[in-house]
């Protein structure tokens, strides 16, 4: 392979590596706001799960997300390895104090605990003001 070809490839790849580091940093900072125990009621159902919000962008499932999309980033332990993750584009239902919403998994959250989720700003705003920062909810996989 010619050196000029290698340099061209590296020049194209550098902006993406920077975006990925920035994306992971945003998740980690938001997810570390609070810690909580998560109760598992039945298979695929989580109670008292910690939910935060984050600035969406290119998700781990390979699509670009917008702040108003009802999407979530699933904690990395549940999201699993590989691309795309086994939960990419699966839907979940979130329930908080009688309010429910359906969301799609399109990303992973490096700093979220087991059962924890990062929500798009639009989805978080549906349940609470962003100033609250962290909310606790029940959620389950739609099957």
C-alpha cells in the first residue's frame, strides 16, 4: 500500500476518533451524576432505574440521532459487545408516576449502571425538567 494512501485513510479517520472520544466523555460525565440500586421485577423489567439525559449524535447503532427523538442509550453491560449491539433498534417502555413513553435503543452508555439509561433531551423533558438531572423510573423491553 502506498504511503499516500495510508495518509489519506488516516486523515479521514481522525475526525471520527475525536467524535467518538467526545461522545463517550459526554456519556460518562452525565452517567456519574448519581448512583442507585436497580430492582429487577421480571425478566427484562427494571424498577428504580437511574435515568439521565445526554447530547445525542452518532449512536453506537450507527445512526445519527436528534435531541427530539425518543431514543435511549442502554448501559454498556446490557448493550454488549460487537456492532451493531443485539439491542439496537429494540423498543422499550418507560414508566414514571403514571406517565409512559416508548423509546428506541440506538446508543450505549459507558457510565450507566446495570439497568440505567441515558435519554435524549426530548425524552427526558417529557418526564421532567432537565434541571432535575437524574430521575428514577421503571422500564421494560417491548417484546
